[in-house]
């Protein structure tokens, strides 16, 4: 009978150890998850702090932060240049009142209804040809406009020097 008593005691002890290990793992997982959440909060607050500092002092930062502020300013300027290039390429009109992007043929903003400025004309492409009726771009050798169907005048051959 002593054998079974010892076996029972060992099984009970092993069960208790397994339960404790399970509890420890669960507690470790909870603590690790909370650590991750807190690290995320800290990173977000650091970002907010940096953004607020830059907004308040970016033009006249403390000496230790001048290099970082200059890099942010340079990146912001490049982003603005890219944004303007994209608007020019896509021929978007930007609302002067709210900043919304609108199609090139819009006269009023789709977001706030403010009147939109006219786009500057696209630079002429060398060798480009346009329909005299609708202004649509046509192939140099086209006989008819693909937008409005108007018959186009023949293209004159360039004069040869000789």
C-alpha cells in the first residue's frame, strides 16, 4: 500500500507543478501583452511630443535638436514639391479654401463649393497635334479626331533645307 501512497503523492505533486507552470505561462503572457501595449503608448507619446515640439520650436530649435529639425524641414519641403508635381501631372485643381483635390474640368470644389482657379496650360509637346474643333490631342498622321470625329487638315511635310 505504501507504493500506491507514494505514487499518489508523486502524481499530486506533478499535477500541482503542471498547474503552477500553466498559471506562470498565462501570467507571463498577460505581462508580455501589457508590456507591448505600454511600449506602443510610449512610442505614440514620443511621436506626439516630437510633432508638438517641431510645431512650436522647429524654426528655432535648441542646438541639440537643430539637425533633426532641419532634416524634418527638408523632407517636408520635398514632400510638398512632390505633391505639387503630382497635381501638375494629373492636372488636379486644388481648392484654395479647403485644400481638396478636384478634377481638372471642375469649376467649383466638390467638398466646399468654393470657386477653383484655372489650371495653367500644359506645356506644348514637340510634334504634338491638336484638333482645331475640340482641342483633343491627335496623332500627327490622323485624318480624323478621335474625340469629336472632325476631319483634320493634312499635315504639311516640313520644309527641307538644301
